[in-house]
C-alpha cells in the first residue's frame, strides 16, 4: 500500500533526523508553498489552507520541542 510506504519513509526519516526536524521541515515546505501560491498564482484562497497547515505544524513542533523528543 502507498500509505505504508509513506509511513515507512517517515519513520526512517524520524529515526535518522528526529521528530522535531521532520516537523520543522514539513512546516518549511508548507510555508514555501504559501509563498509560491501567493507570488505565482496570486491566490490567497488556495494559500490559506497551506498557511493553516504550516501554523499547525509549527505548534506541533514547539510541543515536541518542549517534550525533548
């Protein structure tokens, strides 16, 4: 299954880099998507969910950081 491949890949990345760094990278990807959409498409409606995802990932990364994981 495709989701198993994604899960396995994410687990390997977490094992190698740590959960905090993986979450931070995902946050950065979402932030870059927001900027790309705003600059190239001038579409704030499409950018908004990516911005919300970035904010959620940032919040999650801060919680993980506080846990010391």
